[in-house]
């Protein structure tokens, strides 16, 4: 199972998870054409600004690819975190120059909310039949690498599996609450 590298701009769109602006403890999933968004501000010449949103900013956004379990397979999600100002500028798609009151936009932001109904097929990798997992201390060499990663990381969306909050899967021990 291979997910494309979110830094590979030639392959998009990308599924991105960012903290929700109204509730930093809640996450929102967005579909973006690129993780390096271009500013939507309008230049004095009346054109769209060519700067990338994060160019020239002192505060940064950190992110990386994470695998998430869904009812139809595994999703490759680019998880973004950083300062509140950096995340706000990224969501508003404004570079340092246009991240000021009164700046005029040349176009609308390029991201859109993720819709499981319409987008799941594009972002989901199907899981082949699961092999039997070895018990702790046994040889894991015959288990596919992607499956080992899922079980070691415990990155599952438990609400889709009707499991209690905080439940994790430990190889050889099963689901624990």
C-alpha cells in the first residue's frame, strides 16, 4: 500500500487535516490542490499574487502524512499543525503581504471541505484481506509493512468501528479500552 508524498506537488489533490478555527481541539478535513497554497490576494496590477502562503512568514506550519482507518479502507491524511496565526493565514490563503486588513482577493480560496460521500473513493486505499498477526515476540517479517505500521501507530477512527473512545489495538492483545 502506497500513498503519494504530500510534498509531491504534481500529484494532487491532497486530503489535509487542520484544527477547526472555532474550536482548536476539533479537526476539520479539507481537500486542497497543493499543501503549498498560492496567495489569493490581488496585486496592484489587478492580478493574483504569485507568492506562496507560507513564504516569508516567521511562524511555520508543521505537517506530515498520517494513515487513518475508515470503513472502506485506509486514508492518507496530511496533518497540519502550527501557530494560530500561521494556520489562519493558510486557511485564508494569504501571504505576508496580503495578510492585512483591507487586502482585496483576486479569487476565492482553493480548498474545500472534505465530503466522505463524494471524496472517499479518491483518497481511500482498500485493505486486502488481513493476514493473521503474530503474537508478541514472534516474527513479524511476513506481515506487510503497511499493516505493521497501522497496528504500531494505533491510528484508527474508532467511531466508525463502534468502539469506545480511547480504544486501541495492540498486536497479540486485540482491542483495549
